[in-house]
C-alpha cells in the first residue's frame, strides 16, 4: 500500500493482480482490496489453459473483444471519476471551512470501508450477478456526486453530507474492484488473461495520474465542477456496462464453510511467517504516516498561499514517480534483496518526510511526493512477487485479504490523526514529528534480523 496518497499499495496486491490505487485503490491512497474465500482468484493464467483443445479457433484479439472493451472503457471512466472526487474532497473542506480537521474527517470516512468491508465484500460479490454489482456501484457514485453538486449550487453543503458520500463511494469502490476482476475472467479467454490484466493495471495508473490534477484544476474553476465531472464519468461507465453482452456466470458447487473459519486459516498462515509478520507491522505504521503526509501536502500548498490547482501539480509529480518506480522495479529486484530494499525504503521515506519541514514550494513538494511513490512502487512490486512465491496456491486469496486489511485498514486512522495534528501544529511541524516516528520505525526494522536477512 505504500505511499497511500497515490503511491503503490504494499503487500495488499501482487503485481499481476488488478488493483484500484494505490497505489494504491490506495484512492487516494488511495485503497486496495484483496480476495477473501469465494472471491475471484488472482489473475494468473491457470495451468488448465494448456489443456485447451488444439482445434479450438483462435481467440478474438482483446481490441475486438466487445465485453472487455466496454469494461475497460467504463472501468477507466469510473476510476477517473473516483480519483477526481477524492482529490477534491480535501480542497472542498479546506477552502470552504478552513479546517484541516474537517478534511481529515472526510478522508477518514472515505478510507473507513477498507477496514470494515475488505474481508466480507468478496464473498458477497461472489453470490451476486457481477455486472449488476458494477452497475449498482456506479449508480451509488453517480447519486453521491449529484448530491454534492446540488448542495454546492444551493450553498447548503454540510460536512456530514460530504462524509457520507465519501464513505458510500469508498465502499462502492471495494465492491467494484472485486467484481470487475471476476467479470474480466469471464470476458477474456484464459490465454489472454495476462495481457488483459496488464492493460487493466495500465488504465488504473493513467486514471490515477490524471484524476488528481483534473480534480484540482476543476475545483479552481468552480467548487462543484470536479463532482459534476465525476458524475459524468459514472454515467459513462453505466452506459458501457449496459452495452456489454450477457455472459453466463458459473454456479458454485460444494459446501461452503463459515466465512470466519476460512479467514482464520489465512490469518494463522501469515502469523507463522516471521518476515511477513514483521513487514506487515512496519508497513501498516508507514501507511499511517503516508496518510498524514497526503493531507499535509495539501495543507502546505494552502499555507504557502498557492492556488488550489498547484495541489494537482503535486499529485501529478507523485503519480509520475509511482509509474517510474513500477517500470524500474524488475531492474532493482535483480540487484537488491527484499529485506535490504525494505530497509532502504524506510530510510528514504524518513529523509523525504523530514524535508517537508523545510520546503513549501509546490514543485519541491511534488518532487518529494515523487520520491516517496517511486520507492513505494519498487517495494510494492518486490513484496507482491515475494507473496506469490511463498504463499500456497490454496491460500492466495485469503492471505492477500489479510495483507490488505493489515496494511490498509488503519489508513482511516492516519487520515483522522493527520487532520487533528495539522490543525494543531500546521504542516511543517507535523511532518517533522512524523519523520521522527518513521526514523524510530526504521531503526527497529534495522535491528530485526528477520528483516535484514530476508531473501527474495
């Protein structure tokens, strides 16, 4: 989940799985949602693909696959709308109420579904019609955005309303990501899954990079503009889903055990892995710090007297850092083992966070953000590969679900804490304190032999 303010999401999603943030999705970061028992499996190409009869006709190229094309366009539109709205929430609170605490409350509401819904969402999605689930999620987003536009035009905006909309949309995003993976598996032949999910991930990165500057730029024109744009993107997504041809869903067979029993198996397996246990603890603390940092970047721009669209510049540079990190991860992984890479990442993050106590220009803030997301993307890919290699196939979904909960579940606490600290102490002093905390975490990780000696 790594820098969750548009960085990659550590440990919550293997690099060959689709995700929504983060990185995550974070949203911003964000979130990332993983599979629970019954959730569609990870998008690896099954071994059964080799058993396809030789006489079968060649599959239709993805560019001519109607259902995949509609899903790719609609999903990209939906993600762009979510990223646009998420980037506008703190701007709306800071420029409307002047309160960083209110901005923190809204961020807390948007991230809270990651704590409450990430485990049960997959099982529920697996019981429902997947395309219909996607449509309901987009309808929820459309209704929420429309309500904010109306409230702003009437001058009757309330913090509670923004929190409710942020919470509902955050929950819809979790369900959407899980259902979308399942729909892709049904729309694409097994031999094309790798290519399909690669395009899916690239689309998410592009939407994430464009969403924040788009939200900030539209907000500088009119406070309701980013939410109107988000409503339009959700409408486009709904139309493309309606244009998809019906695809049958396989019925589940066999007796399903209690959900809590299967979840407990994944938790127990993770607890027995010493390195993963230590890494999860370190990263969960780091992600709290990144939530504070994400809000601090906005506060520092405002404290410096810069226009709101400069927040978009900061986000654009941060997104570029994340993409660069993902593209260079393979080269780095051939030269640095996972344990040392984790320690190096912690040290770099500490230094970059400390620099925010001294820099205030939006370009400098953007470069700091780019540095954190670049390192975060490197670590995200390396950790995802490690997870896939060491986790038994039968536990992949449950283990990923545990990772997502531990690394992202406390993000809402970081947003709430950040709002309070920034209100009391301002941007520079808050980030100085966060850097001290990160330095302590780095020293503790350095002192742990389990982390230092971790192999690939």
